[in-house]
C-alpha cells in the first residue's frame, strides 16, 4: 500500500469514526424514552467512543450551574 492509499484509508477511517460518534451522541435525545437496558447500552457505547455518559453530562451541567 502506497502513501496515498494509506492517507485515503486513514481519512475514511476518521470519517467513519466521526459519524459513529455523532450517531451515539444523537441517541441521547431519546435517553428518557429508553428502557434501563437501552440506557445502559448507550452509556457503554458512549464510553467506547469517548463521549460523556448521561450521568457525566448531568454532573457537568449541575457543576456549571453551582
């Protein structure tokens, strides 16, 4: 694989990763409607992609307001 192909693959992988992070983050709009197991799964996905869980987000909001 030449340098050009490596760069293209890296860009494609980065794009895919960004899309996955966006999709996981978008699911939090439905968090209140989810079952407890759905919430747990979404929180686990958030950890895997490196974004705050619902609990972490709520803690940050609370700390920002105090």
